[in-house]
């Protein structure tokens, strides 16, 4: 369709509606609210581009489209015929514009829901027609063409895209942009979806198109979710178990599979940022906002590392981020009508196909946490809403085959039925995988491979060929030094060798750190906030002279069974800054609530801002404290049904104070219906000085403790004797018997 006709069509629609120009974005709206609400029709346009002419290929954009499509159809009730996908060469500038009119603009009616998704390269362009202006732009498949001696680009300016979204005749428009505009300073690690800034001409008709769009009276107020929040960040894509995907898209869709949309978008972004960090990237998602929301936008996109302590504190305590101020209470009032048709509050996957025997089903498991999916083993079990149990038989990437354990003829299997995790089977022989950077010389890679092979639980791969946990590479500033990096290229504290030091010596220095990182990998595999059947809630707070201030809150999803409980949860939740920020020197505590009808035991493990292992030590006060020979003992932390416990106790002798330096801090808070006997025994084997006997202190034997933790959770499962041949080489974890909540925050 010609541009002028396209604009005339838009203009005629606006004239009929008689609407006025609105803000680009209302922060009260949220992606999951929009998806879950009933609407006359739900339309989506999904774009993914891996292959570009004369530009290095991306790897995960087509998977992003698939992730979004499966989510929209099976989680939020979109019809497949109402979702248009443009991939690779189909996603040309002309086709994208035509799709806006033919699929969205022409079909959408007031009240309809529209979703737009883009995964591909972004860049910055300085137009020759306006040399003082640099604009963000999305890159379609036919990004560049030449006319005689001029370089003319077919970029889609971000401004044009936002105006197109606003042109749609419905106020329920949501866009997800898994791209970025500023390439990283280093090429280490994960692929970036940003290219260098260029100086080029934009086709004259493109500029005319933008100019005419600006003259239109545009009705829509779209929500635009961006993969990054400031110029220093780059949208990344990762290599997982047999597939690549955009980190933001994967984290976002996984979150939406598992969690009931009973929170503000700030809560969702808190979860996403935590997931992105564990995937190796410090990118922070953001909302694109209008000037009227400038204050809130600054909270979402601020470069917190450059803020003064006073400004950071202002961000943390800002009343604009309270639930009521974010418009969340109205959403809670409508939850009853917004839940999925079958009443499931969250899911780990969906039945995507049924084989002819009627007993074997294919599953799409995008609702499992990414770090868990890689090790999700045979004999893991999931249940359908109708109660039938599925036993996992094989898995490749995001897809799996399962058999139904007992067929109920009254409730036949159907494609689209959601599945929830009930038993998690994990292998015992999990290694830490180190990717060797391709920037290393061949002899350096050989030496590194040999050196890492000396560790029994560490393996190596070539960066970019297989999934990995960390990256071994040269320091960018000093090429004669080596270090260990996150997959996003951030140096792990205290992992660098000396200048001119041989590769093998640097690797040998890493021995204690590798054990710590492997231990953290193991306890992260226990995360089950979305599938645990234990009703449990934990709130991380900063202690102040007036009253504790909430930093973040986590609670098991399956605990939210009734509308009343959901409303109460939303109404009492106070949201701090995004990302969660904790100033150095803060006094911290956890407020943990056992909302179940069973007694539970608690353990807390984590990595501090030095990437050193830490644990919560429930020291038992000796009966004769003045006796020098009295050995300190650890006791089980027990929380009775309905009880709330503060950890550690808020008094002068047992405080948890956050030290420097500025870095990311993460903890795993885990409860079980059985005692942590082996975990406490492992904690007791380490010798601590009296000065180190604080409530939260260094963990000297992290790997032994992590393995003991998994064994305790395995022992708590009553099903291990029923799964023949699995218990000896696997951990079998029953979601009815444990809950594991992940907390992560930025120390500044």
C-alpha cells in the first residue's frame, strides 16, 4: 500500500473516532495486564531478523518471535490467525509498514488489544538532511541500498515507530523492543543487538512519511517495553540449551508464563533484571515514557552508578513508586476476570502436540527458569489442570516429550492445556562451564583448556559455540593479563592474574572462585517461586530509625489462590527503585512469612558484592557463654504455620550490614518441610573465628554446602523411591516440599 493512501486511511479513522492526541505511555498500564484483560480481539505483529546483508548475523531473533507467539496463543488466548510474523527477508521496510496497515490498522477496532514485537539490530543515525540530530533507529532486513554514489538507508526511526503505534485506532497497544542503539565498548561475551552509529541519507519518502505522521491527530497511548534503559547498556542475546534467544524476550516471556499478573510493572522488571543478571547481562529493561512522566522515567532509566548517595536514597524512598501511585490497585480489582480460562495462576509450559497413541505429548517449556531448563531431567513430572500427571521422557531445547502416567477417559488431552511442575529431577554431576574467548591466541586457548581440565567439576567450550556460565579472556585495558568475566563481559571481582602472568598460573589462582561460582550455580537451580506449592513470602528491608523500608519482595505464586489474598498482597506491597538499590553501610533484614499450614525450615545462601559466598548462620547461644571451651553450634531455623520471623534479629549484637564495594548482591532464601540436617552439618565443618560468628558471614566450603542443600531437598521428597533408577544419579525435588526465592540488588 502506498504511503499517502496509508496516511489517508489513518486520518479517516481518526476523523470518525474524533479523538485527541494523548500521551505516548501511561505507566499505570502494563504488559501483562493488557494481555490478560478480555478484549473483542487480540492482534499481534511479531518481527524477528537474524540475517542482514553484509552485517554479522544475529542468532536469537527468530526464537524471540516463537517465544512471543507461543506465549500469546497459549497463555493469553490470542488466535493464531490474528498473529502475523515477519522474519528474515520478509521483514523489509516496505512489508513492515504494509503490515501495520493491513494487519493492525485496518483490522483493529476501539477496545481491541494490539501487540508489536521487534527483535533485531538497532543503531543511531545522523541524517545528512539534519546533521545536528542523531536519532535511534530499528534496522529492517533490507537496511541499506545505494542510489548512484549516495548511501541511502531504509531505517525505521524510533520516532516513526512510536507514531505508527499511536496511529492505531485503539488505546490498548503494547510494543516490546528487544534491540538497542549503542554498541558495547568491548566485544567480549554475549552478542549485542546494536551497530555503530552511521551518517547516511534517509530516503526522501521516509522523511515525508514521518513529517505527515506528525501532523496526524493520533489516539493511542502505547506501552513500550525496551530491552535497555540507558545508553551504556546493550541488548544481548544468549546461547542456551540448543537454541539462542534475546535475553530480554526470554526473561520477559518466562516471567509471564509463571507469574500471575498481580503486580505493577516495576515488580515485573525487578524479576526480569534479576534473571538477566543471572544470565550474564546487567542490562535493565525500561519503559519509554513521555515528558509528563519524566520523574518516573528517570527512575527506570537512571544510570545508578553515576548518582550521588542522596539521589540514590531519594530514588529508593520515592512515593511515586508506591503501588497506589503506580495505578496497581485498579488492576487487582479486575483480577477475577483477567485470570486464564482454566483458572491456572501460572504455568511452566503447555501441551503443543499429541501423538497418535494418545499417551505421548509434546511440551513447550518456556515457563521454566532459564538456568533450570538446561538441566531439567528425564522423569521430571508435570500436571495438567485436569489432574493428569505427565512424566518427562526427553527434552531438546524448549521442547520436550512426555507420557501421561494414567489416562482419564473423561478428560481427553488437548493441545493448549497448560502444565505445572510437580517434580524436578536434576543430575548430580553438574559442572561449571567456562567459555574461552575467541580473542585468545591458539596457544593461550590450549593452555587454558589444559589448566581448567585439572578441576574435576569444570569444563571448557569455545565462546559462542555452546552455552556457558562465565568467560575467560584477556583484559581489555592490559592485554597481558587474564581474568574471568560474566557472559556480558563484566569482570568478576578478584579473578585477574598479574601482568605478564602465564595462562596456567592465572587459572590456578581461580580455584577457590570456581568452587564458589559452581556452588552458586547449584543453589540457583532450586529456584521455584513459580511452581512451589508452599505458601511462603519474604520481604527484604533496610532498617531505619523510623520504620523498615522495603527493597523487594518475593512470594510463591501458587499461594495466591483467592481474589482476596491477591488484593491484600498487592495493597501491602511497597515498591522501591528499579533496579533495587542498597547503599553501602545499610542495615538489612528479611521478614519471612510462613503462610502455609506446615512447619518449615529455612536456609539462606548467596554471593556478596565481592562474589564471595555467604550464608546465614543461626548460631545457638551456649548455655555457659563464659566457658572458653564451648563450641558454637548451629540450630535449625524453624517457622511455624502462620508465623512471621525477622532474620537476623534486629539488635546491636546481630546485625547484617552491607559492606563495599559497589557491585551486585544476590541471595537464595530456601525453605523446606524437612530439616536441613546435612546442610547444617556441612556448615558446622568449617572453622570460624569468634569475630566471624555474625548472622550473615563468609561461607568457607560453598560447594559442600550446596551439595548438602540439594541432598536435603532430595531427602524431603517422598517420591524418590517411586522413580526407579533415578535416585542414585539425580536429585529428585517435590514442589510440595520446598520453596526457593531469589533476591538480587545493586550495592552503590
